[in-house]
C-alpha cells in the first residue's frame, strides 16, 4: 500500500516526504517548522505532509514535545544516496543561496584548492546541455597557453579538481581538460560552420568513455591487519569491486592510492589498496596517474 501511495504523489510532495525522513533518520527528529522553512509552504500543507508520512511509515516516528522523534523500528521508505546525505549534512539542502553557508552538523570537510569560477562553469554546462562547441584559450602544462576548439560532452570529477570530457578539435581526440586552465571562452557565431557538432565528435564515439572496467581492489600485502582495511572499504570476501569508465580509471586509482605494481612493491601508509586484476588496465589508454603501473 505504501509503495502504491508513493507512486501517486507529485514530485514536490515526494521531495518533502523524503526531507521529513532524512531529518528523522539522520538528525533524530523533525518538526512542522522544519518543513515550512525548507520548502516555504503554508502551515496546513506542512501538517498534511507529516500526517501523510506517519500514515506511510507509522513505525518511523513518535510525536513527542511538538516534534516527531525517530522511532526505534525505523525503516526508510525512500532511497538516500550516501553522497547526497553527506552533502546535505555538511552543506545544507538545496541548490540556491541557503546552501552556501548552512550546515546541519559540525563538520570539517577539506575545500577544493581549485574551484572553477561559476561563470566559467556555467558556460561549460550550457554548452554540454545545448550541444554547442566552444573556442577558448587553454593553459597546458606542456605547451602553455594556446587556442583550442572543443566540444564539451560531460563533467568529470577527479577527486581533486573538475574536468570536462570533450572532443578536442585541435588535437583531434577525446580528452579531459581542466576547467581552471580555461580562459576567454566563447561560442561560435550563428552561421559559422564550426558551430555544429559533427557525428564523430559525439560522446557515443568516445571509446574510453563507453568502456567500463572493473577494478578488483584488495588490502595491500604490506599491511599486517587486512581486516581493518576490508572494513574501511566494505569489502566482500576480501575484495572491493569497483566499476568505472576507462576514461576515469586513472583518477580512481590515484585518488584512492591503489598500488598498481606487479607485486605490491609501493611502500607507505597511504597505500592501503592493491589492484589484483592488472590485466583489466589493458582496456585503459591513459594510465599515467595509476601508482606504480608499468607495462
């Protein structure tokens, strides 16, 4: 009955009910005031949402002292992604102004050292969404500042900085470009033949993006207590199986400091993981970031 009712609700009401559940689960209580302030709705609507949630999940909450408290038999009725939960707890809800300095719990989350300017980011995301090539100046570590023509296709988070996956017309290949190295970005004028995306420039023809690899990660052989590492990463039978795009495999291996050498020869406390299916990397073109990897 609960699933049927959920399916009949509007998207906005489902969002409000999920918020109620989030507050109960992760903060232990929720009040009508919390719902009204978050969604700027009328008092009666906030009351109805709380009553409906109690109807859907009666064991999840108990009314005590003008607020609903976490129930000991709590079972979530919504799917909550861990990444979004952590983001909400440390940065607040929503994508507007309130999320810039509002946190739900005390926390210490390291800031990125190279956040791209929002004006630049917006230009890139508009180009991805509207399928528009761009011209720009790109600052390369090897060749310095040079003009480029690119077709932005997707955003990529390396764990340290943001990239855009793009077809680089200047290099005639798909590649990742760092957002903060871009300047003087603009679209092509209407009527310019370069304004249109060509078939071979589309993301579906990016073989490294389309290729999915499975990385089998195990505790590094140098550690004396592998059980601790297994618990850190939620390993099943001693293995953590991670699926990722071939284009992003190097970032994953570098971010998690995975030893990709043949026999786990890298030393240091930072190397907690070892890649035990190195042959899978034969599907990956760019492995310059993979620690210890040698052909």
